[in-house]
C-alpha cells in the first residue's frame, strides 16, 4: 500500500486524508464521494512552479481543467499562481464565474463554435489556441467584427507517437488535433497577415499518462525543428512555446511515474539545446499539467453492498457507484488499487473483483487483494482525482456524486450531490403524451 499526500492510517486504523477520517466522510456526505487532498494539489502546483522556474525563468504553468473542473479548483489555481486552460464554453464559463483572471486563460478546442471564439475574445482570454488552417480565418473574422485582436498560438502536430493508451495519443500526424508540419509555413503566413490576430507562438501536446521522458524530449526537438524551418521561410520566430501536459501519475502501487523535477530537467535542457542548435531566441515556456496535479490527490469512497462468492471462480464486491462516476476502466482499461477504509490495517487475504451497479459488466477493479469484506464497509479507490468527476455521467439515472475538498481536518463541499429532481430537470413530456388511454 502506498499513501499519497496526507493519506495515512489514523488511531482507529481507518484511512485518513487531509486530516479527515474517510469513514466519517462517507457517513457525513454519502457515497459515492470524491475526496480531494488540498495540500497535495497545492504541493503539485508549487512543484511545477519551482522546478520549471529554476531551470527556465520565462516559464508559465497552466492547469489543464479538463482533468477536473470546478469553481473551487479555479480559485485554488489562481491562488497558486497558475493559469487555467479551457476547451469548451462550459469550462470557460466556469472559470469566469469563479472570477479567474481572463488574461491567464488558455482557450483550446479542435472544433470551437463561433460562440466560443467570440466569448474568448470578449472576456480577454490571454491565449487562443488555433487548431487548423480554417480556424485562422474564423478567428480573424470574429476579431474584426468585435474590434478585438486575438492573441493566438498555433497548435502543431509534432509527429511523436507516445507510448500510452491509443485513445489519449494526440501528437501523431494522424490526429484530429493540430496543424501538420507540412502546413506550418502557410499557417504562420496567414496568421501574421490577419489584422485581428497577434501570433504569440506554437502549441503541441503529445498525449496523456506518459512515463517515458524521452517522448517529451522528442516533442521539444520536433517543435524547435519546425520553428527553425518556419523561421527560415517566413522570418518568424515564436516568442512562446506551449508543450501541453501529459505527465503520468501512480494508479497502481507498482507504478513509478517520473517526478516534476525529472520532467523539468529533460524539457528545459532539450529546449535550450534546440534553441542553440537552430539559432532560435529562447521563448516563454508554457506547460499545461492536469492529471499530474490532481490525479493522486483524489480518491473515491464507495459503500460495499453485495458480497457475492462464486465458488472456485471469483468473489465480487458490488459497490454503490461504478462507470457513471469513473468510466476510465471501461473506456481505457484503466487499472486501480483499493483500500477498505474501515479495515485499512488488516491483512489482505481475499482476492476480489470490485463491480459497479450499472447494467453492464461494469468492472472497476479486477483481482485485487483486500481484507475480508462485509456489506457496509467503505471502499476507497485512490488516484481518482483526474478524469473521473469531469467524465461522470447519469448512466442508469444515478445522480452525480458530491466532491469534497479536505485540509487540516476540515472537509468542505465544493460540488454538491445531484438530487433526483435535478437528474430529471431537463426532461419534457409532449402534450400528446399526456393523454391517458
């Protein structure tokens, strides 16, 4: 068992996080329940600022809100001096409702609507990432209509095939994201000719949950080479290079992800070498970590219901959530560990499969070791801070779970649990269906 952040065993031999007993949290707020360790989130933010700032003074860190978006997270990112990246109207609206400084927003999206482009320009977002040649014209048109100049980055596909799940590889040439190198010169020429666009530089992102730092080095080398080729053709050198995010986190006890310091050393040394090699001015370096800030700072609490033993085959623990609150096992084959929060010190002598309650196979964790479990026990699944709440659904009409932020023995609700009335709030019945037979 490997604890992250403030997680520990307390005097009751229960799992504790942020100074709060996990069993007490489940009783107070109900289950399923997302729990976030505020101290660890802040530590991760400071790790990025410290490690990159020490190696590259012109460094900016931007939280990738797709990993976990809520108004409280925006406030936390602001307090820690980070920017926030958003990719939809909903994420942008959330950041603005949290009074997040617009100049520290980076607006993404491979298929932005006119409404989203206009909203980004109207609020004064600090950076708008253009994802295709066609979008250059749309941003120019919108900016000219509003009398605004859009500060933009051009997202490039560096051709790095990162070793990760195929569904989160985003740096290959064959991807819906970004502008291929063959169109880079044209993209720069069109952006610089546009009267309502100010080109700040380039963006790339090669994938998520990456453990091999060589992939990041390859991305830097590819991007500096693209920048040099475009410079030779257009006399334009980027003032900013955004390398996206992607650093992996521990999901299994055996996982050994690189540290932020390791990442900073590889990225900054590669960028310095690339700039020297190609005669490029050193740009502002921007990173967009998401999972590596909030991933292992979160855990999900469930209550065990049915304990079903199939002799000679398997023992199932059925919990009161599942793929609606964590679709990653079903979507990516993601692997997790579990802790029985009220029996955290007991020896693991059972091998079980943790199943959700949905009308699918809905397996959360297969063949995991736990102490003997009974209905009513509280099961904790660590490392669920990223891409769980943000990807949650109402499948089978389950209300979305609550989110609490814990620190120094205090638990604050930052997203309340949906009510059943809220689940059906958007339903409409046509008048013709009101007729009774």
